[in-house]
C-alpha cells in the first residue's frame, strides 16, 4: 500500500516548526520506526523519515509496534539527506544528533522548540557528513561497557527531556 494511502506523507501541518521534532536517518528496522511513530503521535510531535529505509515502508511493516497510532502521526518523508537538510534549513530547525560519540550529555543540553532530534540507522548510525552537519551532538549517558540503546528507546528518552525543557508535553 503506498504511503499516501495510509495517512503518511500528508502536507506539512501548521504546527510544524512550533515545537521539537524528530527524524530517523535511513532506519533499518520497521518495528523501531513503528514504535517511534507511535511515540510521536501520542506526544503530538512531528516525525521525519530520511530515506532510503532498510525495509519497504508501509503500514503493514509498521503495524505491530506502531499499532493504529503510526497512521495518526504527522510524518514527512524525505528522499535523502540533501532533501531533508534543505527542508530543515528552510524551516529554521536546529539539527541535534543523538550519537554515542556525542560531546554533550543529554541533561546538560539546552533544548529549544526549534530543535529537531536526529537519530541514525540502527546498524550504522549516520555517515561522517551528516555527523558534521549537525548543529549539536548529544549522548545519553550509559553504564560503562555498553555501546548503545535501542533507537526507539533513545528517541523516547531524548524527546522526553526536550519536551520537558521546552514545556512541549501535550495538555
């Protein structure tokens, strides 16, 4: 089923740019995308998918983790990094990369409503040129000896902190 038929790729809602947003760079795992879109829908946060995905992007692929919430998320798909980067600059968004190589711990980073949290692919993160293009690089502190958190879990943790700081939680 094409994305447009499942409520994804809708025109940019009027609320875009008014609060923190999230973006997934070339995600590999449909379940993580579904979970992330569910989180975005529940919290009223726009989400971006930077293609190509490592799976055929469809409601069927997202259904298990996203349930019926994924179709209710405000999702914008971008053909590639160049298209996304152009959109983000035009929208006045500050791209904040979550990375295990982040220079700033999550709780020490001052978020603004213009921030866009970018998370890399589960298998490879983001390439060097995307890393370099980010306005900031933050890390979620973890116990020594652990490499990384699940992308969907990391999204929820970072998004929660960003929404707390910007008073962006619904209601």
